């Protein structure tokens, strides 16, 4: 069984030049209209979340690190308002560094 050719255009044709151009720029085949209509989806999600919540991007990233940690006591203290996100992040980072030094 033979495989179909990758490109049915003749070498040097406009279709072949367009295919080569797409390949050279990373193979992005979405149209300009699609990209323009989805402009709100660009950028880091932490930055978008920070803007929605009215807090800094760093605080969003640190809160994600706290939530991803295994230390349930620290998470509970943050949720109860007994500890700030920044203090929790620092405690978790120090705990991780201590474990790695063993």
C-alpha cells in the first residue's frame, strides 16, 4: 500500500509556497480571524486571575503553591484567616528546603 503524497501542489506553486511559509513559522495554521477573536485567551492564567481578583500575580502563584502542598495544617490556617498566603508560602518553601537537606 502506498502513502498519499503530503502535498498535491506542484513545486514552486503558490500553494507550495504557502505550505513552506507555514512550516517555517512553526506550523500555525489558525486563521488571523480565529486568533483575533480569541485574543482574550492569551497570556498567563495567573495574570488573568490576579486581574479578576484584584491581587498581584505573585500572590496568585503563591496561593497555587500553597494549595498544591501536602501540608493540610497550613492550608487550614490560611482558609481560617490565621495565616496569610505569603506567610504560608514561606513556611511551605522552608519546609521543602529542610526536607531536601536531609
